[in-house]
C-alpha cells in the first residue's frame, strides 16, 4: 500500500523512521537501503535495535516509494519543511 505525499500517514511513518535511526550506524544509508555490516561490532541492545531499524527501513521504503533512495539529511529537511522540527511521539 502506497501512502500519499504530504499525508498524516507519511508524517507518522517518516517521523518514526527518523526517530528509530537516531544514533544507529545502519542509519547512514538511504531509505530502503540500510543493512547490517557484519564487520561492525554492536554492544548491548544496539544489535537488536539495528535489526529492527533495517526491517522498518525496508517496510517504509515500500510504503513511501517517492522517498526511497533519499538520505537521512534530505528526509529530515523534507520533514522539517512540511511539518516543523518536532517528530511525532512514539505510539
């Protein structure tokens, strides 16, 4: 199911993607292209968070194909320009 640009659903999904990727090494890839690099050691719960993020990244890229392939800085700017600086709260 594709979500329309500028919709509330897009705001919630993109905000969730931005929030989940904060502080993760895998979050440096473009939307839909993140992966787990086996050469990078992840301590504590970072491994589980990284795996969760990669799965979410792929799911969101399918729902927001108009944003697929764009990098974090582009998507953060896209988000701010449309909805302001505040990310939606986790539900």
